[in-house]
C-alpha cells in the first residue's frame, strides 16, 4: 500500500463526456472501492499463511503417557507457486469508473517479482459536467515465494491416552520496533500468536490392532491464531499526501492520526495420524484438513476524495472509518508424511504437507514418556 500511496499522481482535466462514453464515472473515491483488487493482490499470501500457522503441531502419531511431556521449537515454510504471481484483469471486479490502462494485461500479485510490469489503474470522477482522472500504478510484486511461521510449543500427557498441547509467542512489537531502520516512520502494533490442541490415542479402542506394539494411531485437533499491525506516517493516507488542498477537511492534520493497518489469521486443523514407534527413527503419515482464515485491512479514519460539481476541483469534505477490510477463508484437505530422529530425550523432526500449497515443517524437541 505504501508504494501505491507514495506514487499516486492526481491530474485534473476538463474533457468532453463523449470521449469517455465507455465508462460510468464515480463522483467520489475511497479506499473501500479497491476491495476486489486488493483481495486479488494479497490472495496468495492470505491462502498460504493460515496453512503455515497450522503446521508443526506434531512430529509423531504417538500420544504421551500420563504426565509425559515435550517442549518443541518448530518452523514451517509454505511454498507459494509461481503460477499465483499474476491474475487476469477480467478476474478483478473493479467498480464503475475504474479501469486498467491495459485491459488485456496480467496484474501482479504479492507473489510476483518486482520487475513484472504493473498496469496503471485509472479512476474517472465526474460531477456537474466536470471530470477528473485519478491515476496510479497497480501494486508491484514483492517476490514473496513463501509464507513462514514459527512456534514454541508444549505437550502434556493426561489419563486415557489423551494429550493436550499449547503454543504461544508473546507480544513482539517492542523488539520488532527496535530493528526498524532509522528514517522509517512505521511502528509495529501488538504482535503475537497462541494456539491449543488435543491428541487422542485411537488405537486403544480398536480390537486386535490395539495389541500391535509398534503401531500408533491417533486423532488430533488444533487451533492457532496470529495477530499484528502497523501504524505511522509512512502508511498514512492524508490530504497532504494526496496533494489535495481544497475541501472542508483538507486542512485537518489530526483527524487521520488513528490510521492503522492490521492483520490477523487463524487455523483450525483435524488429522488422523498413523505411525511406527521404533528405536531412533520413527516415521508417520497423516490425512486431515486445514480450515484457515486471513483478515487484513485499513482501520481508522480515511479521507474521501470527490470532485466539485461547480469548478472540477478535487476536494476532501468527508471521511470514512475502517474503509477496507479483506477476508479470505479456505478449507482444504491435506496429506502429511514425516519422521523424527529420537536420540534419547532429544528429537529432530521433519514433515512435508501436501495441500493447496506445499508446506515444509521442521524443528527440535525435548520429550519424556
């Protein structure tokens, strides 16, 4: 958003209506009109991040014995395919008065490399026989090929073949703000993650199979949630930044100070796990689902740009609250295969999960019973 905002160009021209008969013009422009486009741009990451958020919960089909426990550090990388790097202009539902300068072009998403050409977006504003064109380039890609996540997790054994799990990352905004480069007017808002899960020994309830000593069968359900946000002058949309000096709110310098960009994601997973408990090397497989949700948006007070119907000037006379909030939901089946190397209480583990996007998970654990 920062790139788009800082490269916005506003040009006002009196033109004949007949020259733009193919467009039905708007009289105002606000951020909420960009919902379809912003959703298309962020969709690859919005799909990938909840997958990673639900990764790394287990490294075995075994369930802790009563009072057994483990402490696990894990990291997951969800690979975003290059095919998600562009989207067709025809797949983006722009509102009336909006158009891409090249209607046949492919539009970059967040997955695309930065050198992929981004067509201009033109917005036609019209009122009282006057017209103004607001034009800016579409977002460039940032070359984001993956969505990372990490967690510190504990598991604890309960009676009757049941294990509970919890993961938590405390608020990291203070530490994150210390590494922001000097001269960058952006601050992290509250940032953290938490999750909980339960795993149960299914094998114990299956006749005959329950007697097989090395075989483990279990079911697992987990829930994870992540949140973060950003604020600061470099992300603010103000009349000054838009170079608009006309209108009742154009000179207001404090109304926009509550602007924030926030992100939050959640993941609910269910898995059936089958594995072998043998010395040192212990493989497992699993089938299940991941139901993910990703939400991002601009919160606070933002200006609305309109065209004066008597002189054609662009003005700011009104504002809107929380103008653009994008929500992406996806529930997909997955298959995982992995193994752990158990050297006494020390465990190294890896798993590959095949879902809509491929995920690699690995980590280190200390485990007992």
